[in-house]
C-alpha cells in the first residue's frame, strides 16, 4: 500500500506542475481556476493547450519508462537502486498521463457545453 500511495503521490505532484504550466501558458488566474487547469469555458486555445499537455506527458512518460527502466532499477548499473526504490518512479510515469487526462477531459466537456447550445450537441 505504501508503494502504491507513493506512486500516486508522485503522479499527482507532476500533474499539478503540468497544471501550473497550463495556467501560465493560457494566462488564466490561478485563484479563479482553483489551481486546477481544467476549466476553459469558450476558449479553444485553452483546450488545445490541454490536449498538447496530455500528449506531451504521454510521450515523455512513455519514453522515460521505455528508455530508463532497465538502467534506473538495475542495481548493477545504478548503485543507488540498492537503497532507493526507483521502480516507484517508473510506475508513476504510467499514472501521470492518466491523471492529466482526467483534468483535460473535464476541460473538453466544459468547452463543448459552453460552445454547443443545442441539447443534442451537448449530449454528444
């Protein structure tokens, strides 16, 4: 349970950092957005920025997990692997895009609800 909790905590901290980047790039007020980059209203640029952050996190985390897993968790290649559990970082890399997608899905739905005035369009 401790390992899973540490994995989720690392993923959430990285997602919060990405949310801060999204808030800065879109010039949103952090207090009005509740420090969560998931509210775009009628701003299509905000939605595109959220999608870009999601795909960027997916690519970087996948690359990290693929390229570094053998090196970072192998005690013969990485002397710190005996003392620290780097596999938690590799596992967190799989959770980061999932965590990012939750907020970006919320922004996308909110944008569709604000842009679409027809009930059928809002339902889709």
